[in-house]
């Protein structure tokens, strides 16, 4: 469910698995491997969940920074965790 009343979407486990596998393949094609650190900078949307699960699927560590944070806060978190990729 979204923030606005009536703003919702439905997805099956099969559809979610398909999206997660697709995105995991995208991450692999970008050179991401097990143990890599990734930052995710997105609002609370379905794609955030897909990105988190794709990272978990390939064994990459992820740090979620919600879109309400400032650019300085995002920069500090990226530098602190030493991430190699930022997903927006």
C-alpha cells in the first residue's frame, strides 16, 4: 500500500521472484559479487524490496538509505560502509 489512500498494488510470489532474479542478473552483469557492499537510495516502493532481495540472493551486503535523507547524509553512509554501487 502506498502513502495515498487507494494507492496500492498486488504482486504474486512468482512475479516477485522473477523481478528479483532479473535484477540479481543486472547486478552480476555490473560485476557485483558475494560480499560486495551496496547502498540503496529509494523511497518505499516495490523496487526497493526487489533491490534488497536481489542483493541478498547474490550474497551482497546492502544498506538502505531512505529517499528523505539529504545528499550529505547519503554521502557519509556511502563512505562509512565503503560501498561499490549505489542503487537509486
